[in-house]
C-alpha cells in the first residue's frame, strides 16, 4: 500500500486503533479520554505568553488514573531496519508538552507485525509497545528528510522523520503494571 494515499482511510484506521487502545485501558480499570477520535481539527491545549496565545496539539488519549499518562497512538510495524518513526514536528510537540506539564507523554504503537499485518484487527496487549518521549529525545538513530505525511489534511513530501530503535520501547502491559498506584 502506498503511504498517504487515502487520508480518510488513514484517519479511520487510526481512530479504530485509538478505540482499541481505549478498550485495553478500560479492561484494566483506567479512566481515560480519547481526545482526537471524530474531531474535525486537533484537540489543543492553550496558554498565554504575554499578549500571545500559544497551543499544543494534544496526544490521542489521556489516561486520568493517577499518575496520569498521555498517549500518542500509532498502528505500524517497525521498519526493515528495526526502527520506529515519527514526524519530527509531531515529536517536538509531544516533547514540549511533556516538558511543560511534567507529565508522562508516551509514543505508543500497536505493532501490526505481531498481529497479522496492517489490516488484521487482532488486539492483544502483547502487540502494544510504548516509550516515554523524554527518554526518546535525541536518541534517534536515523533522520530522514524524505518522509511523506498528512499535515493539516494535505499530503506533504519532504517531511523530517526521526527513527528510533524499537529496543527503546517496552511492552505496554509492563508499563501499565509498573505505573499503577497501589492504594
């Protein structure tokens, strides 16, 4: 399948996997908000610097259950070289949001190489991986300026994409077990 050939289809597929993530969170007793599903524009957080209003595009899902987590969800498989990519502009937005809020912001992928391919709908916690964006900062092992991505609904070429080794990710289930407060 050619990358960025059907914006509507890509959005639909992304929303499906955001919902699947939410199902896993619900099954584990988390309270959450899916922030991007069915939105025309992006969900934003705002603040003011002097006379200027600033904003961040929010990650896809916020888990409110203490200690709180913000997840950027992607349905993808590692590259042939074992890397996981994300557009640099999107990564920096997530990183800045993490630094400003002091909260966990995670890049979470459903690894469809483990579930039977891009079109498989199998949703097992074992297929999900997550990494804190603070830990990913400056640890990419490859940068491409030849990426193709949807930006503001437009197919855009020449997008800078960072690639990290998949070894920087951990199983989502393990992360969730380690972060649950025991009260």
